[in-house]
């Protein structure tokens, strides 16, 4: 069993910054990719940013040049530094991890952390 625990959400004014962190623990053999997705009520979950264990990153166009994703391969953690936040960044942010556990390769999700950006 693998658990993903997110932290760092909260309320911030437009133009401000927040840093989200996600820690993976449990029966982990290796991690292929970690990332962040976000979802607003009534909408589909969308990709924000992902990073592979080799350091390759992918960002949604809406967050490029504002958000930076980083991964700590030793401690199985992924961070998302969010700068120049906008009200439209308000969402629940979910950590995602593509993990090889002791039985198979699986996708895991955290429970989500709320980010609210006020105008």
C-alpha cells in the first residue's frame, strides 16, 4: 500500500506565491513520475505539471513560467512552487504518482489540498 500526503494549500492574494508538497510512503520500489493535477467543482481534473524520475517536466500552458515542479527522488517527494498566482488558479490540487510497488505498477492519488487565490 502506498499513501500520498499533500500539504501547503491555503489562501493567498492574487500575485502571491504558495508551495505545495507531496510525500509518498509505503511499499515503494521506485517512482516513475510524480505530478500535480487540479480540479474545480463540476469540471474535469486537469494536468498542472508532471516530472519524471529523470527530471523531465511537463506543464500546462496556463502555468508555464509561473509554476515550477521539482522532485526529491531520495525522499519520494514532489513540490510545486506557484508564483504570480491568479484567481483562476483556485482549485483543489491533487498529487499523483506513477509507482512500482512490490506487486505491480500503479497510479496513486492524494486526497487533495485547496488553493484559493483572492482578487
